[in-house]
C-alpha cells in the first residue's frame, strides 16, 4: 500500500488515515448517510407523474440486493466509503442475455487502472487478472476529477492536512506517556554544602517524587529544608497549545469533506446548538450529501439503463426524510400550501409517504385571490341585473 510523504513527516495512505478519528467520522458519516437512503427506479407516466418501475431488473438490484453477497445498504456504504478514501468506486456489471444488469460486483479501487482509449472512452485494467474491460462492463462513480477519467483521492490530495493530524495525535500520545518536559527542579542555596554522592541526590528526588508525584498526590503539601525551593518547569497542554492543535486538525478534516463540526461531535461553537442546528443539518444535506447522490444517480443512469430506456426511466435516492423539518414546521408549511392552492391533500400525503385518497387531488382557490379585472367587471351590474336588484329591494 503506497504512502504519500507529508511535510509533517507522516506517511499517509487510506489505511492509516482512518486512524484519525475525525477523518473516520467524516468518511463513515457520508457512507452511512448515502447507504440509508432508499434508491429506487422510477418510470415517468403520461400525466406527468411517476411510478416505481418494480418490474424492471434494475429496481431490485438497487433497492434490495446488488449481488449475492451484499445488501443494498452494505453495497452503497462500501461504495461511498471508497469514494471518500480513494475518490473512485468500481463495480463489475453482470448482464443477462437481453443486456439488463443482474449483478453489481464491487472491486477494490486499488486493483483498477483507468486507461484512455483511442476513441476517447475509458477502459478499465483489472490488475489481479490482467484483463481490460469496457465501460459497458464497469460501473464507475468518481469524485471531483480534473481529467474526467479518474476521481481525485481526498487522502492523496490533502495528505499534508491529514499527516499533520496524525503527527499531532502521535505527539499527544508521547506527551501523556512521557511528559513534554521535566516537571520541575529543586534548588539549594549556593552557601549550603552540596550533596556529595549521586546516591544521596537520587534518594532525595525519589522520596520527593514518591510523596508528591502522581494524581493521588496532586494537591499534597511539601516541606523543603536547608533553604531548598521548588521551581515548576513543565507546561500544561493548554500552554503548549496541544489541545488547540488537535481541534484545528479536526476542523481541517471537516473542511476537507464539507462536514459541519457538530456532526463529528465538536460542539464548542456557539452556533452548534439551539435554533441553528436544524439549519446546519439541512445545509449538510443540500451542500454535502446531495452532490454525492447526484454523482451516484448520474453514473447509475449512464451505466445501468439502456439508451432506449433513459427517456422514460430514471434512478433517484429518496431524501425527503432528511429534508423534513420538525413536525410543527412541516404541518404549518403544508397548511400554507393547501390554503394558497399549490398543494392538494394527496400532494401532502405523498410528502409524508402516505397513500393517496379518493378526491384528494383537488386544489383550493383563495377567495381573495381573484383576477383584479374580473373583480372590477363584477362590480358593474348589467341593466337586467339592476332590474332584478330593484325587484328584490321592492319586495323587501
């Protein structure tokens, strides 16, 4: 496994980078967030709606079981994990006689080389079996790319930031194991006769350490004789800025994956709790998670659907559950949409994953939203209407 040497001196690869807690939290958060969302195949209907294409082979492949070994959750979790570490996800496509995909077999990104063919299309060299396959046989999802053929690994492109975090963790471990410096020194006045033997010095220091060292004796009181004085030398972690350095490393890694700090349990910012938490979580879905989902959807549409099917079929992750606010806010927004006529009862029920009801497709029209010209015309009665009105008034 190749390593990228960093300015901090630490060798970084996708294996040891996972030892950094913040990086592991970011990668697994994205992987689990993608994996928990239902991925379904839809067919456009003639009335502008859609329906689940449950009879198509790709539906069960994505929704239930992509291959004999993995569940859909395990498949997408592994794939997004590879994207977060290596920048690429590869799966061999097994097809039936009609050309429909029947199995997706994940491959370790380190075992695949992407080649550019003379036709401008990518070809994939499978290192273990020394075989080259075409796009039709490979499902490839890539992260941000500069050449359009290979996604850039976040680990390789940001090795210095990750290496700094690893070096900081190693330094912190060394501090707690050995201490950054000596705890202090005992000074004796110049005029006092020196201790003549090293054994005497060791005996004095060992006795002092035994009586006043360690957590149990943290607040003990010492009595020094012969004019001796104790001078503290060691710095605590706050003065050594060790804690600040570790926190900065967490922020750098979260910035790399565009993860809000509160989602990796760093909650010391004043905006992390209270009314801002819902907005921050919504921002994670829109600005961090959705771009990954769009990469998956576009790649699956390209690789798993036949060209003749793409006009009627499309693949989509269901993110409605993540985009919902709290129940009170949702119901208030539904009421507003229903009142102003742009949501029907069945629209609301669909958003809440409830089945439609008979007569639920009707839309309301607010009485105070009539056309102004129509309202003006209604104020000018015709002569026949005036006669009817006068007849009514006379009767009363």
